């Protein structure tokens, strides 16, 4: 069903494939917001591509996930769906797209499915259960997201570890159980202490996807730009970088500038040729034209 040896998967992932991976195989999730990176992610054999609202920060330069809107998220989602053949695509519903009311939330969720996404993700717990149920009722799979909720946590307490007290931990467990009852197919746990993430993972039947929540979650998600070192405005401790693409890109552009300034680029192999005979004709034509004009 999935690939553990980094080969492109053969068949399109569906939500039930993800659910059935619990306790069998860890689920790999990565963000993408555009056609070319989605194509690479899809070819890597990743299980889920998340069109995260983090795209507002890493693609558009906003200083949090709050400003990104439906129009921008729909463009990201469309581009990702055009570049994806096999991974499951989950799109983040941005702040403001599901808070106002049930109808509004359902309408916006449908807009994501129309772009080619397979599911939507909503940040929140008990306070948004009615919207999760309503979206699921029209047939759209929903992924939950609790712990640090960047759309709103920032407004109240800033970016902080969640579930580091008995009360906090029990509240998170309660929320996870309520989300499961409401019908979400998986839950993102963001910046939750390892112990509490483990407790939640063992007490729900659906997969948990951790980000900064330790090794016991059923899967892991990272922001593509963080793991490639393409975004250095915020670098949380939980990010593992696998390469330094910023440096590679910078060096490549420096080399390009040098080649342009020194005439090393373009070479003959980068240029197009007119046939000698045609060029001679052209020179003659210009000579005749010049005579006529003088
Ligand atoms: O927007 C995003 O990238 C996310 C992940 C942090 C889970 O929601």
C-alpha cells in the first residue's frame, strides 16, 4: 500500500489507507503549496501532502498563519493537486473560513474539495465540533489539529509547549476523544509533550500526526521549507533540517551572476542558430535596404 523504500507509490492514497496504518506503519506527512514541490513530494512516496496555512508564512511572507485567506489557500491547493497523483492531499482551512458558522464552514470545505484536495484540516477542539460534524456529513474527510494551534494560541499565550501540566494533558486527551467521536480521521498534535502525545495516541483509534510532539505519535509532519532550510524567520527546536537549500540556491545564483558578467553564459549550446545560407541572405537584404534608405 505504501512505500517504505522511497519509491513512488503505485496507487492513489485514500483516507482509509491512512487510518489502517495505525499501529502498523508510521505515517509520513510533509507540507507543499505549489505544483513543482508537490510533484517532488508525490514522487518521494510521502503518504500525505498537507497544504498547510504555514504557506501564508513561507510562501507569502506573512508573520503568522493568521492573515492567509481562502483565495490564497485555494491557489496553493489547486497547484498541489495538479502536481500530485498518489499522495493524499489535505488542505488547511485558514483562520476565518470556519469560525463564523456551520454553513460558511461547509461551503469553504467544499471549495477545497473542488480544487482536488482529498480532505480538510481544522484547528481546534470541542469548540468546533459542530463544524467538523457538518463538514463530515456532506462527505468530506476532516483532519483535526490540537495542542499548539498557531491560528489562535498565539493571540492568547504565544507559541508554547502544550500538555505540560496534568490539567492541560487531560484537557488535550478529552479534546482528542471528542474529535474522534465527531468523526475526524486523524489528529495533528502540535508541540504537545511526548508523554501526553503518547497517552493520546494510545487512547484513540485514529492516527495521531505529531509535530514537535515526540516519537510516539502514529505519524510525523514537517514544513517542507523548514526541513530544507528555506525559511529561517522562525526555527522551532523540533525541526530537523535535511539539507541547506538556501545556501545551494544562493551559491547557484552567485555562479550565474558571475557567468553573466564574465560572458561564460550563455554558451553555444544554450543558443539557437540560423542556417549560414539564410544568414547570408539576410545580410544581403539589409545591405539592399540600407542603400535604398540612404
Ligand atoms: O500549516 C501547517 O504547516 C500545519 C502543520 C504545522 C501541521 O498545520
